[in-house]
């Protein structure tokens, strides 16, 4: 038991596999570049400021293996630096273009200076190695890093294909150890997709806890006594922290969340949308698509306050006000939960588990990092709460107080179950994925200890299989996303079909004892991930 109630913040950092060898920037790569510039680097800079000011912050992050490998890819990192250089060069032309408009000029300077700062920080301060900096803060006890499935696979779909679940977990743990040097206590399930059968898998790999959606706890058997404010425990001993629904809604809700504030920056309107093509030559894709420059000049606006030129200082002040409101709300909710627990003579400490997508903070919600930093600064002055990582919190509680329960299958996806990945537009793909996963298990059984080109082919087959299993593809293909993300949908379709096709080509080549070295080399070059993978992770052990 702790002397104060607890807020535990967990960010999930992930982006789809977007590595492509192109001369010009691609739509997919821009998403990675933006995630680095607007989410990951601002987070590291926030850590530095809080540490310098001796603010006792604690939080956790799940950094997906896919994102880690993208961050370590020399070609992609080189392309990222080229992108930032293009932003700087574009900024110089923008400063000239808007020189007669004081508000626009000031905003152009803001983006120009930020681009220069991000380049310096990334290349010099952080030595182009974001995972290393995250590991540094983990060693200092400020940050806890969770593992997550190798390729963001929605595991509840593969309960009958246990070789898939094992391959996703084992590959993830190997990757986590490679980048961060330690074994994780926690395991992030993509979109909190939990099923009771996953408990045994996670415990078999020494995982101590995961995080589940509020719905799973509400429908648990028996039902959670204290709602989302105190963890559950499965019969296998897996601790289940429960997402605080209202903390999640404050940030992620598209209609009621803080980010819809009219003063905040409009993510969807970029300078490239308005300028002639000759002004944005570096930000045009091969097919003529205009790409984001990162220079976004306007606010969201609403019916009462029309769209206006964005004011970073005014928006930051509003974000800080929301942080105070957030802390006040969480402290009040925790006090109510504490009173309920004391009535029940429970000596446990209530916790508000705040689970958000990292990419949303900074990239989509430009003021999100300002908000998060303010949450820590405001929270450290509140004498009723403290910040803890999930592991710190679990270790601080009497183990006998955790209620043994079996949560319902649930997720944080649309309607709380699996509609975000399975609907009339995506159902057709799963039979191919199930069939391919069985074939991969067959290869792992048939070829025991191969070397040379056969081993290379088997390893690449395992990579292609893991990449095909990513839940990113069906989610982006889903009809729920077509209108707002048509470019992503086309990309996801190509990626899913490509990985399945590559796997099938290798499978059939191994069956016929004819392997094209040229095809294998090209596939290894394009889909370079998990260099130390063992194809035997797919064996039916």
C-alpha cells in the first residue's frame, strides 16, 4: 500500500511497417517521419526537461518491435534526416513567402526553428538512437518499457493457431532484449485485445502483467469489485491492470476529448494543400500525391470560433489548463474509489491506469506533449496522488488483495470487441492467413536444422509470415477507415497481399527444391526486419 493514490500512464508507440526503398519520400514513410519528429523526439525532450527540473515523473511505454526496427534501419534514418533537411529548406522559402503577414511569419519561424532543433537533437544529442535514450530513462527508473507482439498482431484471432501466438511473443521478447537489454515485466496487447486463453501464454513466458479494456473488467466473472481502479489477477497469476475509461476518453474521444478544442492545431490541413506544385517539389510522391510538409498554419475552429491562424503559445496555455482539469478529475475519481475500498475494509491503493496511443500525442494532437508534461508538473504538486509505473504499483500492493477473476474477451477497438479488424471488407483475408500460418508451422517441422540458402529462405518465410499477421492491415482495410484513410487502405492491401505472396513463393520453392537466389535476396532487402529471427519459433512444440 502507498501513502497516496496512484496515476500510472502507459503510452503505446507503434507504426505499421513502412520501410520502402524509394528515391522520393513516400506517403507511408512520411507517417514514420512525423512520428519521430512530432511524438518520439518531443517525448525525449520532455523527459530531459522534467529530469532537469527534478520533477518526479514515472510512466511506461510499449514500443513495438516493428517501430524499434524502423528506428534502427540506417536507410530509413538517412531518409528521415533528408526529410527534415527538406523541411528546413521549405521553411526558408516560407519565411520569404509570408514575410508581410506577421502572424503567419511568426508561425513559419516556429516550424523552421523546430525543424532545426529536431535535426540537431536527433543527430547529435540522441546520436540517431531513440531506443538507446528510452533505455537510459528506464535504467534511471523514470520509464518502464513493455514488450508487445512482434508485428502488432491481434492475438485473440489466433487462439487455435498457438504457433502464431508463440512466434509473436518469442520474437517480440528477443527483439525487446536486443534493443533494451532487459526482460520486460509487462506485455502490451495491441488495442488491449484480451482473451482469457492468453493468460497462460503470457505467464509461460514470465510476463507479470498486461492491460485490458474497461469492458473486459465490467464483464469479468466474477465482476471487478472496484471497477477499473484496482487490478485483477487470473488463476495463472497474470496481473490485469484496467484502463481508466474516463482518462482514455479525455484524450482519445473524437467528439468529447480535449484535442477537439478549437484553438488547437488542425492536423488535417497542411501548407502543401494550398501551395502550387513548384513550391513543394520535395513533398510530392511519385504518383503526384502532395505530402505533408509539417507546416500547418490553421486551428481546428468550430461554429463559434472560425478557423484562424494557429497560435502555439495560446494553444499551449490551453493544453496546460486541460492538464490541471485532468489531474483534478483523476484525483477526485481516485478519492471516490479509495472511499469505496475503505468501506469494504480493503487496504489496497486505487490506481488510474491512463493508456493512450503515443502517436496521438504530438503528431495528431500537436499540443499533446505539452499536456502530458503539464500533467506531471501539476500532479507532482498534488498531495493526494503520485505517479508510478505499472510494475512499481503492483509491487507496492499486498498480493492477497488482488481479486482472482476471468475477464471477458474485449478490446479498445470499435464497440469493444473485434469489429475494427473483422468486418465484411476484411473477413476474406483470414482464411489465407490461417492457411499460411499452418504452412509455416509445417516448414518449421519439416526442416529441422538447415543452413545456407535454405536457412535464409526459411528465415525470410518467417519474416513474411509475421509481417502478414500484422493487425495493421485489416484495420486499415476495414470499411470504417476507407473514407478518411484511402491512401492507407491501398497501402495495407498491397502489403498484406505482398507478404502472403512472398511467403507462398518461398513455401512452394522449398517444396520443389528450387530457390531463386535473386528473388530471395531482393525480398530480404525490401522486408528487412528481425535479423536474428529463428524460423523454429513456428514449430508446434
